[in-house]
C-alpha cells in the first residue's frame, strides 16, 4: 500500500522513477534522489550504493518496523517530497566504511557495521589484527567494527560506546576474547579517529572519556579456513579465508540523507 501511494504521488508530480527490489544490484548514477521504502534494513541496503544522491527513508509499516533512519511514512510522504523539491528539507551527513579485500576496494560502502567471524557461530574465530603498527593474533567469538551510526546497534550490546551520529570515528571491539594460558591482548577495543595520534596505553574501551584514539585503518588477516564477513546484518556476507586480508577505513564519500523538514 505504501509503494502504491508513493508511485501515485511521483506520477502526480511528474517525476520519472524506477522501482527495484532492495537486494538487486543497481547503478544509482543517473538519479538525483533514492527513496528506500521499508525499514532500517532496506535503508542500509540502499545506503551501500548511493554516492552523490540524496537518500530518503520511508517507513512502510511504522507500527511494526524499526525505522530510525526513515523520516516519512505513507501519510507524510507527499508533504516531505514537496519540501525536498522546494529545497526546504534538512539533511544530515553520515560516514561509512570502505572495505578493501586483498588490496581490492569493494564496490559498496558500509553504513552500519561488520562482523568478522567463523561461519559456524559455535567455532572460535582466529585472526591477526594490525592497528597503527600494533600487531597481534587473537582468538575470540569474532570482531565487531562499526561506524558512528552503527554504534547504537550490536557493538553497543557487546559493551561498546555510543558515538554522535556525525562522528567520523570507527569503533572496533572483539567479542569474548579467549582468556587462556599465555594470552595477553593489547587491542581489546577502541576508536579509529582520522588524523589523531595513537594513544600509548592499553586499547580498552572503558568510558567514553577514556576510550583510546588510534590510527586511521584496521587490517585483519584471516587465520580461518571458513571465516566470513557479515555486512549490516545477515543478508550480505562474503568468505574470509585463511590468509585473506581485510582493511577497514572510513569511506571518503559520506552519505547525505533526509533528516527532517526545515521551518
């Protein structure tokens, strides 16, 4: 019903559009506006491919669907669209992650978070982490890496800290580090702040004030034959096999989203 209402309004406005399924690969280059219709999951999938376009989230089921990124529903879409067309809409800039696998940048950008882990949730995750010249091998239940937007999601539940949405920092946090004989870990969680010098102390998260500020990128080398990288949940994933190297950094091109109506 929401899709039908949006299409009706676009036709009334004389706006040319194309409708695609959320999981379909699509080139957004010819378009000025991308409208995600669903909930936060649909918004996150759309956000991976958007470049210069404005992204507008519409919640198709406000009573049952989480839509923290969505600024309209079927009843308010027409009014918000008018404001967008008139330039009377507030926008917000959100920062994403760039993933580089074995030296090749991946085509999509990550708005929320990634989980690097063994594909079997009961198996131990083994990897080597390199952060600002500090290298160590770790055994854990996996590694969370999140943007500021993603800091309110799984990484928060795992013990991370919530960052302002506009923050350029990335946050990393190993899950359930193996605490066995002879294990001493230095990289136990912290922030990746662009342009900031590394903190010399132990990289533990602690409080917001005490969190470590570290280098600009995180590199993980897989020590698993059946490792996996999960992107923004379970729908997008790719293998992370023994010897693979994954670099995670802040993407150069931020995302511009509809945030509300101006006065």
